[in-house]
């Protein structure tokens, strides 16, 4: 055991010394932050996974209404992606406000490690995300049938 410790210890110390040299590409930073936040608590992880489902539903709606470069679209912030859906009358202001609030909670979870939500608060917000996902998936069918 002692030989294993003496073998591994310098490697770990060297890795720690070089942490400042680690570069994460800009487009991967948010995803990395989501992974870290998801590991903080089961409820944070569930919220992030539900939010990813919301993003997928929005992306599918956008694909259904327009031919814009979908890969380019994927890299835009979600709230910016909603504009064509609002302009087309697919998402109304009430749903937009729900999405904005849900996105705000996601950003707090991912980017503000000093702020915390209670489990009850997260459960409530996860239930809201389920409702949003159901609503958006129903819209997808409507849009798909109109095309």
C-alpha cells in the first residue's frame, strides 16, 4: 500500500500544480458546468436533465418551422432560440415567461454555487419542467402536422 501511495502521490501533486494550464473550449464550458452541478445533488441532476429535455423540444420545434442551419442554431442560448417560435405564434408570452424562469433556475444551479434551492423548491420546479415538456411536445405534433 505504501508503495502505491508513493507512486501515485507525485502524479497527483503534479496534476494539481498544472490545473491552471487546463483549457476548456468555450463551447464546452457550459456543458462541463452542468455536469458538475448535476453531481452536486440528485435533484440538481434531475433538474438539469429535465432542462435538457426542454432544450431538445425547443430544438425540434425550431427544426419544424424553419430551414435555418440547425447546427448553428444549437449553439445559441435557448432564450434567443425562442424568438422565431414567439414570432410564429407557437409560443405565447405566458409560456415564454415560464421558460425564462426555468432557464434562470438552471443558470443559478449551474453557475452560482453559493446559491441553493431546498429539495421542496426543486421538486416543485421539476414538476413545472415536466409540464413545460408536455406542453412543448404537444406543440411539436401540431407543428409537424401543419408542415
